[in-house]
C-alpha cells in the first residue's frame, strides 16, 4: 500500500473524522461522568467502536442499569450492522478471515455510508476502504479518550451532554425514514415504548417495543404489497 | 478499571463485533431468507424510536408532556425538524445541545 492509497483513504475519511472528533469528545465526557476512567474509555473505543452504543452504555450506567441489560440493548442497537455488513460483503470477497475481522471491526455507520457509495465507483478498492476505516477508527478512539480527559478537568452539565445522545438518536431515526411504513413503525415504537416503560418500569420495555414495532412494520409492508397486487388485477 | 466495567466492555465488544463480522464471513457464500432480512430493516427505526421515546417523554422518572416542566420536549421537536432537513448527526446534536442549554437557563 503506497502513500497515494493512504492519502486517498485519508481524503475520503476527512468529513467523518471531523464529525467523529466532536461526537467523540461528547461521548468521552458522558462516559467519564458515568464512572469510566480515561483508560477504560480508550479501551472501550478500541474494542467496541460503536458511538451510539457507547453513549447508550454511559447513560444506562448512570441510570443504574445492570450489565446484562446494557449488553442486550447494545445488541439490539447493533443489529442494523448485520444489514450493512451483508450489503457490503459482496465487495470483500476472497479475503482472509483476518482481513474480514479487521474490516468488520472498523465498520461503523459512517464508514459503511462512505464505502458503500464509493464502491459504486470503479476506482475504489478494498484497500482504500480499510485505510478510510482505520483513520476514522483512530480519530474516534483518540477523541473519546480526550473527551474523558476534558471531563476529568472541567465540570460539565452532563444532563445537557446526555441530551446529545437523544439528539443523535432522533437523527438516526430520521435517517431510517425511507418510506411511509418506516415512519409509521417509528410512531408505533414510540407509543409501545412509553406504554411498556410505564407498565414494567424496566429497560426490557425497550426490547419489547423494538421487537413488536419491527414486526408490525414488516406486517404492514407485507400486507400493503398484497393489496397492491390485488389492486393491479 | 473495575471488573464490572471490564466485563461490560468485553460484552459490548462481542455484541458489536459479531453482527458486523459474521455477515462478512458467511454472506459472501450464502443468502439469508428474504422475509427475515425485510423484517430486519424495521429494527433500526424501532430501536431509535423506542430509545428516544423512553427518554424524551419522561422527566425525573415520570411521564410528562408539559414543555415547561419536561425541558427535553421542545428541543426534541427542534432537533426532529433539523434532522429531517439536514440528515446530519453533527447539526442535530449541536442544535439539540444549544436548545436545551438555552431552555435550562430560562426555566
């Protein structure tokens, strides 16, 4: 891999690196406030590398959630990556298991977005992709650790920093609005989430709401297709 | 680092890595069933909506739809609008933080 390949990957990653710096600082501050040391924040970013999941872990730890319930929620949060990895898998054929592991580990929402669109172009190779991923990954790890350092030095209103997570989830929800069915699913999930949270007073409410809403969404899709076929007859 | 946070990090690492790695490993050879993968496309939107709702509509542990008590309500409407307009995580977060900061100073 020559210097030009590294420059190409770096250039493609720049916009992501800029936003990871800001998001990473905020995430590091939230995690430090939740009781994680700067070293464990850095370790978490290296081993986990999933911004939304790390933010969520921070706020769930503050709420006193148990370790298994946090891991379960992170699992549901990360299920979307199955779809991303599945749809990008055709571009990383005939690679070693080690390469696939590295590629998978550094496959974030943003890395997927940039690589998926770049793979549609002829001159984008798997090596360019992994260089971009690696730059984004490094920036994320360093900026979350730096956020931890900032959190340890200054008193920051974490209620406000935690709201950053809500804003992030609102935006990630909106990015999923590719058709009317997904908007309806979101509304159903909101209602179910509030209902089960009030009923059960436990984080498991989110898991139930997620599963039910996604099934209802899929049910609506299947049914609207059926009626669509009928109306064409 | 406490052993609790270490266990949490390892657990999170496993449930983060496997959904990204296993499809890369297997799906180049085999396809998942179409109905299963269609259902899966509804999981992200449901997860995000559930997470947002369980936080935004609650203030100090109880359900609240009063914008002057639950100061997360108005910023969330603003963020929703910005997110629909820009689809940018950074802008959504910045707007949200500014809105809730201003509101917490006023209330």
